[in-house]
């Protein structure tokens, strides 16, 4: 059997820390596809660490001291976090399925688990402190609204979150590509958060087998709790595989790798109430083993009232950063929905003034409720220094905005895709009217717009009709709920818009 070193070139892994050296961690982060460079720039600015963008889209890796974990959880551009146990950049899989799976089993005993598990324990202690603070705040009048601060800075315990939030959970999602297999054998949610029926027959046998073989009362090895108790930790393995040259499925890889983890640590398999989530990410010949540091995606940090097409906060941050807001800028989201973009903007760019609006009274109400939740969260953190947010929400008509011509610096919005809201047919009239009205309110020469849409053909046609007032500067291709969408950065020309404004 090939040794781990022979199986592939081992990339950077935490390894065993030198005696007396500060504990460091290689952190992996999943980010919105297309905004990997944005996330890397944020990590450099806020943590001073250089990032490496993975060949597997939607992931970056960076090294930080373990004491910086709280700051890592406060990053605005990352969805999920994990500590890397070891990375293999060119893992050579055997052609025979049994041999390939046996190699994965043998790999478990050779991996440097000690330091990553220390990082996991430290992260766990941060979450416990966060939970205690959260429980205390929920008892105060300011927090009576039972906020579910999804993914708040410390990654608080979220087992009590609603089923609505759970339905979109996906710790390490990968884009659908040819030959991709993102299943797992241990009851883990699929990419859309729906547990797949065909997996259940195989899963149940694996779960029962591993639980029966687990020895109750066995010491938890490296995963022992900070109090020194001989508690048996519960775990699950999540495997995400992309590529068409593997002789095994994700189910089989997670099953055999999980069995080896259970045998090595004497942990107990539990698919729902687990303490440790071990990640096995396979992208062609790149293999990364990690331990999850977030229980649910950090992108839910601002939203408590969801709509039919709620935008991820991490994607909203990437869009805002693309237009480079400056102090005193007036930033408008004319189709705000639940308010994800302006709320993210007010939190990260408080020296700008943010205006949100929508033609739907239900959307305006949801946005107002989310703003109220943000205010209550700010009060609960430090009631003595609680401040308002530079943000207003208004009901209006996108084609007739109650704003002075040339008074806005930036427009950032998520335009209707024509699927859940509106229709493709209506977009042919709506898009040109929107671009004209946005051009009217934006400052000539310096104004800019960042617009997200999946209806790319309609948008291109609309942009060609208003080319005298908008110039396309950049396009970022993104994945939104499995849809191939685009984020367009437009710059306002010096030309004046037409006197007659089209309306929907």
C-alpha cells in the first residue's frame, strides 16, 4: 500500500507546531464563486495574510495565528470556514476502486490531526462564549425579538435556527460540473439542502454499523474536551467530489474514510447532532482534509426575515466592494427585496448613506424588520454605545424614483431574474427602463452601478439601448443557487439621459 507521501505531493498543512511556537492554522474558506479575489483582498487587509485561490472555484486558503480566529469569523466575504488538516495538490488515486478507497482509509492514520484539533477546540470555546452571551442578550428587552443571528461573528450555536434557514445549508458546496458527485453517505444535506432519497438505504447501514462499533465511554483522544472529560465526541464525514476520473463515489469515499476516522479516534458517528464535522474535499487530483469551524454559513448573519429570493450577505458584500464606496457616498438599492445589500453596506461602510427601496410593500416590510433586527443586535452588543445605522427604506416605483437627478453616487441591486419574481418577458421592458432611471439619478462622470442578473441576454440588449449613459467596465461570473449569473460593473458617462423616460 502506498504511503501518504507517495500518494501525492502534500501541500501546506498545519503539521505539528514546534515546541514553544505559537499555534497557527491554515484556514480554508468557501466564498461566492467569482469573488475569490475579493475575499483574498479582504483577508490581506483585515488579517495581513496572503491567500491562495483554489483551483476548485469558490475556495481560498490562508494561514493565521490561532488567536486570530475571532477576526476570521468577522470576515464579510466568506460563507463557511474550516481548518486544513492536510492538502494534497496532486494525489494519485489508484484505478481500482477497492485500492483507491483503501488508500483513503490508510491516510487517516498518517494525517497530522493534533494541531487542527487544537484549533477546533479553541474555535469551540469561542462558540460557547458566544452562545452564553447570546442567551444573556435574549433575556434583555432589546433582544426580545428572538433574533436568529445566522453566522454571527463567533459562529454561535445554531441548532435552534428555523427550518427555513436549514433548507439552504450547504457547508462546502461545489458547482455542478461534468462528473461531479457531491453526495455523502451519512445523511448530509445535498447542494440544495434536500436529503436525497436514494442515499438513505446506503446511509442507514453505514450509520448503524459505525455506531455499533463505537465504544461508549472511550476516551476521545485528541478531540477530548477542554475540561479534560473523557467524553466521546460525535462526528460525521462530509465528502464533496468533483471530477470524472475517480473510480468511486462520494458516498463510498465518505463511508470508508469515516470508518477509518471512527476506528482511529474511537469517536461515535452521528449524522445530525455531531460535535466534529470532518471534511473530505476531492477536486480531480486535489485532496483537502479539514475540520469544519462553522455550523452554518456566515452569509445569514444579517437576515432574520427571508423573502422568496433573499440574496446572500457574502455576495452582497462582494458586489458593494466592486464599486469601491468612498466616505459620504450615497448608495441606492432601488430593488432591495429583504434589504441584504443595503444592510451589508451600512454595516461595512457606515460613513456612506444607504437608501433602500422596492415596489412591493411586503419586501419593504421585510427589509424594515431586518434593519430593526440589526439595530437590536447592535444594542445587545454594547447598549451604552448603540448607534443607529445610516440607512432608510422606502416604497417606490423603480421607473420613477423620488430622487433628484445626478444626486446618487452608486446604485447596487439584484435585478429580477424572471424566474421566481416577474418574468423574462417583462424584463425586456423593465431592464431598459431601470437603466435609464438609474442613469438619471447617478452623478455623470463618476457614478457607477453594480447589477446582478441571470437574464444576461436581456441585460445585454437593454445596455446596448442605453450605451450613451452607461459603459460596462467589468463582468464577474457568479453562481447563484445553481444559476449561472453575472455581476456587471457599469460606469456613468457624461452624457445626459433622454428627456422622455421609459416606464414599465
